[in-house]
């Protein structure tokens, strides 16, 4: 039995080995036949075609806009300061941050007791000066009368001396009488001199009284101004800001109490580069009064206002570059001084330029245009302006050519493409395309027949295709899927 079992196992192993050898021979034979019958020519490679959006370059006259950022400020501001120190005894009801006041309204009143006392003393000093002036004038009149009397007496003494001298000459007069008359005449002249000195002193007293009266009047006017400075009135209609005052507080001289701003006289100050500033100059080198539009983006509603350029700063500013320009606003409801806004300035019109999306221009200054056999070729262009997401271009041979407006790294010179010509108004939204009915029906049928899209994705794409305008990126994806790329 043992011998029979071992013999059967040996026969089984021999047949198994023979079967494996036959399978190996068959596999080798099949491989050799495949090698001998294989075609040595390489398979044909199909060129990949990309779907691109193109737009026809149409030269036109375009008015570019320069955008900058600026700050709204009031052209009429007034700092309310205390001219003199004192205690606040009255505040207006609207004297608060954001309060609206009218011209001439009493805003702040300080305790006027000390100033009133100074005014009373100044009035008393003025009365004393008036009394002194009248007294000096009366003394001057008396001195003038005394001088006239002394001169009359001197004239009489001179005539008496003349008579005595005549009598002595005729031999009837005595020498003693002549000497006595001479002494009397000399005394009268001395009295006239004394009266002249008194008259000069009276005139000097009048001058001093006049000066004293003028000083007293100046002191009175100063006291009246000091008393008026104890009250602060609104110089114009406006809004208060920066209020830091309460009733009963002691304020010092020249302390800032608040700031009065006219909200109806606003302007915007914005800084531009020197190159942008040059574009705002006319042929004579003067700043043009170009129209500007400011906007303040807020949630739910955007505030806008218009105005014109009024002036530029006299200097560039320490540590600053470019130029600071001011624009006067016409009517700016909702804007407040200090708002940070976007400023759009209308420049001079540019002729013979082509408007394109910024994605059409590469870093080397070339654009891709559609050539023969739908192959791309680059054209060098000149960048004239950048307008947000658009560029204004000039270039030889650009007019009338179809330019690729959505460039990708896969696109280049010589690449064959399938042009997607946009017939809608691209000026408003270059990423949206308006489809014809036939094109829309074709795309809908393609989406519905697609086996790679889920039902949710199909519903979303079909919803976008039902809209009047369809995203250009969606059209490119559908065309690439249809072409197998």
C-alpha cells in the first residue's frame, strides 16, 4: 500500500509539471506572436483645443477716471476758546457733541463779576479824566486872559515911559521920573513873561488831560471787550464737535472748549502721485477744474456726492510724496468731516484707445489675438491707463482683431483655440455672456445628457443657463468637457 500511494503521488506530480510546462510554452508563444504582429508606427496624437473668450478690439474715445482715496473736511471751521479764565455759569442746551446751533446763539457764559468791577472802575477813571480835561481847559482860558491883561499893562507902562522921555527931552521932566517909569515898564514886561510861562503850563496840562482821557477811554473799551469775552456766541450755523465742557467748571485763558463746523460747506482732500497730478494739468500748467465724484461704501446703501477740483496744496508736505488736491463738494447729504472716501476724478478724453479686461494683457505688454486657422499670436501694445479691472490699450494692428480676454498659463503663441465670441455688452460686466436661443438649447441638452454630473450639479447649471446672462467661465467649462479637454 505504501508503495502504491507513493507511485500515485509521483504520477500526479509528473502530470502537474507537464501541464505547467504546456501553459508556459503557450504564454511565451503568444507573447512572441504579439511582438511580431505589433504595428511599429506611433499612435496619432490629437491636438488639444482650448475654448477661449474673445472680443473684437474697437478703437474709441474714452474719458478715463482717476481713482484715489481722500478725507472729507469742512471748509469752514471755528475753534471755540475762552479768551479769559473763569467759572462756567451757563451752557446752551445744544452745547454738546453733535449739537446744532444757529448764528448769534449764546453758547457759553463765564462768571462776569470781576470783569464788571473792572468795567465800573474804568468808567470812574474816565469820568475823572473828563473832569481833569475840563479843569485844564478852564485854567487855559484864565491863563490866556491874565496874559492879555499883563500885556495891556506893559503897553501902558511903555507909553508912560515914552512920555517921560519926551518931557525930559524938552527940559521939563525930571530924571527921577524917567527912571521910575523905566522900572515900572521893566516890571510889567516881567509880569508878561510870567503869564506866558503860566499859559504854557496850562497848555501842557490840557495836553496831559487829553492823553489821560484817551487812556481812560482805551481802558474802558478794553474792559467792555473783556466783559463781552465772558460770553461766547456762535459765529455761524453749524454743528459742535469735540465738546469737553460742563457747567461749573473753571476754564483757563485760551482753553479750547469745542469746535464749530459748518456741515454744508464740505470739501475732500486727496493725494495723488506726481504722474497722476501731471495728467490733471492743462496746456498752461494750471490745475483743471475737473469734476469729481466721492463715494462712501456702507452696508445696504452707498453715499455719493459730486464736486469740482478747486485747488492744490502749496507744498508736497514733509515726508510726503505726490500732490495734495482739494475738491469742493456741491451737495453732500450724509457725509461728515473725517469720512474716508473713494474719489473718482474725470480726466481728459483719450482718443483711439481700446478698452479690454486687465486679464487680456500679460506682464510683457502683449495681448493674444486670433490668427489664421484659429491659432493665437501675440501683438505688442501700449498700456495707456488702468481703469479698475480694465485697461486702455493702443497698438499697431490691434484695431479690428479678436483679442483673448481670459488668459490662462496654457495659452500662448501658436495654440489652437475654439473662440467664444461675446455678443453682449461687455462694458458693464465682462464676465457675463448673453446667449442666443440655439446656443442655450444646445448647452441645456449637453448638460442633461452628461453622465459625469450629479443631479444637484445639473440643477444648478441648468438654473444658471436659464438666466439672461451666463458666466463666461461656465461656458468655457462646458465647451472643454464637450471637446474632451
